[in-house]
C-alpha cells in the first residue's frame, strides 16, 4: 500500500499536511485502547483528539477499520483532526493487535456497528460517526450499512468493490495470486488462521452464501440516508465493483439522498504508479478532486459545483501526440 501513502501526501493541501505531521501527540490527544465487541472479543483501537480539545465540547468522529494497522492505513483519518474531528482507527478482528480471528469481512457488520455504538456513548461524541475506507478498509466500511445504524452520517470509499466474489472468481476463474498473496500478507496474531481463510475461499469456489453475506444488495442500499463519495481508477482491479457500489448508493438509496453521491475515477487506481503515462493535469496519475470531495462529504469544506459535478473522470487515450489531441484530460458531468 506504499503507493497510497505517496498519493495522500501529494494530494492533501499543504496546510493539512503541516498540521498533521508537526502536531506532537501528547497527553490526552492520543489514546490507545481495546474496545469490546458484542461477543466479548476486544479490538485494538486508536483515538486521536483535536489539538486543545475541550472536554466540555462534543465532536464528530471519522473512523477507519482496517486489517493493515494504524501505521499503514488507519492514520489516514488523522488528516481531518485539525478541522475539529476525532479520528479513530481500529484493527479488524484477528489482525494486527486485535483479538479473535480474521473472517474476511463476515464479522464487520457487527464489529463496525459495535464500535459506532461505543463511540456515540462517549462524552466527547456529538452522535455523528462517519467512515473512511480504502481497499480492504472500504470493504469493511460497506458492511457498516447492513445493520442500519442511526449514527452513520457520511461515508467515503476508495477502491473497494460491492462484490468480492467477482474479484476473486471473475467469471468463475480463481485468481489464486490475488486471493492468497493478499491473505498471506495480512498480519494475523494467530498465523494459522490465514490457511483457514484460504481453505474457506477454496470451499466457496461457487457463488455461495459466504460471499453473498458481504455483498451489497438493494436492502442494504435502502439504508443509506447520508452523503457519500467514491474514488476509483480505470486500471484498478476493483473498478467495476466500485462503480456498482456508486450506482447503488446513488440510485437505490433513501429518496432523500438519491442522485447526490459523487464519484471520481482516475487513470490508474490503487497500488499502481502511472505518472509517466498520464501527465496531463495529474500528479502520479491522480487528481486533488478526490481529496476535496472527501472534505466535502464529511462537511469540512464545500467545493464549487460550477466546475466539479457528481461524476468526474479521466478521459483515457494513448500517450502520444495523436492520443493527447483527443484524450488525456479530466471531465466532470452530472
């Protein structure tokens, strides 16, 4: 995921980067704790408070639940802390410092809701919880809507599919390297669990209820009553699933928010570097629009709708003079 770090550092506004990187986490600003789930399993959780936070005030929270740990992806929500938000990163069940066994998102509907319920009970919570999730974290974010929590106020999802089965078994063909290299790369306190997960994948070669349990369906989409935004990439292995999720959030959600979801699709996607191939108005093949939309969906900074509309994408073409004359540019449409 190192490519993702460089992207974030390149795209976030300088004032945000400076505020985050130079703030020493001292005293009560950083809290590391274990939060108990409904079945008694405790999950490692990091809480970052705004500088000079007032114990008499209440704050909105943005959480990222991840199998990669705070040092890898969970820290991303810290970029919102200088704007009066509390950031929470939690290791998914059975990964990094959390107890239990990793279940390939089968437990994340319950676990994410238990975390949210715990958050809104804290004295510092204003009752609003939002989620940020990229890649595997995004899959976890999707599970949050399944139990229809009342506190869920916004979601930003990058590079994550609505259906995992079609990623691992496209048209029935098993992508062994995608599945098994990824599972073997996840840090699990009980390393034997990874082989249990691989066995489970093998046993569910067909499109079984195991996969359907973590897919988004029309009932799940009807639970969406909040702002949402997506980030995808044309060369991303999850691009189809990301567009499917956007379609569900945008058109199958509660009528009060239908046609308000936004999506940005860059040339490359995640874990890919493409600067030399997409030089026009792109940094490492990316655009700052995605970060701007994250700030907007979380209620931090509205952006003008004169130029940036609901659907923004890079128009692909060849990287030569002929190609650049007809493509290699950004466009934004309703």
